[in-house]
C-alpha cells in the first residue's frame, strides 16, 4: 500500500468489460501477493489490454509511455483463466522489475525472461493451492484441479531437455541467447523450471532486484555482489551459478585452445 493508502491493485485497470473482469481478479491475486511481501511499486497507472492478434504478450514501461505502464495479453477467450494468469504473472513481474530499477543498461534479457517465466509457474502453483480463496472459486470450484494444474504441468514438460542456456560455453553464445530470449524461450526452458522449483517467498525480492547487480551494458550479473547481497537465496545462487559456469567453461577453453 502506498503512502496515500491505496492498494497497488487499484492502479491496474482492464480496458475490456464483458467477461474479462475475471482478468482483473487474477491480476489482483498477483499484485496483492507482491505487495504483501513488500515488493516496491511506483504507483503509476497500469493499463491491461487483451489483443489476441498480437504475436505474444507484452509489457511496455512507464518511461516509454510517459507515466503509464501497459500490459498486453493474447488470451482469446475470457474463460481461459489458466492462460490468463500465466500471461499476467509474467508481464506483471516485468512491471515490478522495472519499478525497482528503470535502467535499460542494467537489464539482462536472458535473466529477466527466465525470472518472469519462473514466476508465472510460481503463481500457477500458488493459485492452485489457494483456489478456494479466490472469487473465481464460486464460479468453478474444480477449475484449479481440472485446468490450472494440468496447464502448469504441460508448461513444465514441453521443450524439456533443450538446456541450451545451461550448456552455453562462451560469452558470445550467451549473447546469442540474450538476443533471442523472447523468440526462443525453449533455449532457457530447463533453467526456467529449475529456477521455479527453487523459488520460496523470501527469495522473490532478490529476483525482482536483479538489475541492481547487473554490469552496465554487459548483459552479465555481478555474481559476487549479487550473492553477497542475498547470501541465503537459493534462486539467486542458481542464476549466479548458471553464469559462473558459462564463464568458467569459456576460460577453460581459452587455456586449452
């Protein structure tokens, strides 16, 4: 809650009406959770639009839009609550990351996209565990068991084994994954799932603040500083280990080459 006493969720507005009010309910679920665990939000309006013709969901920050955040979803029917929550959680996480550090020079796409995708899985699981507390439970009490859990399991299983990020052996290969992080999400699938499996409530602030520990314009983390800032955060440690292992493989190759 900001210093004027307004809940974060009051700044998130959905442009559509009929049927789509369920998106507002799911949005509130995600935003309220971030607020409850103390994640900072800049309290600027965030407009949510649904446009199935878009190629992919998208977040546009408040600097580009002069003081307004924009989230665009691609859900094609208002009853697809599982897909709606999955997309909302991803884009809202982008929004909160931006609010905590607006520097594009410290944005690392391979890190941020992995975090946002892992948080989408996190919120699917959280919603399935708390479905009876959501207003949508009154509409369909069995929805979590019948649709959210299978949707989550499918997201975890698809593209399994790609492991391209984990197998990366050089900075140049990492930059290629960086440049294609949104179009080729399967390159990071296994790492996304591993990160999701590590996330606990107390780990989330460290993930949201990753930009504070990025090397400007390098698309790399300062892993030593990041680990030091969050010494007991397994999720942060995992991201740091991913990068450290890549750079170590490059160093070994240079020694032997």
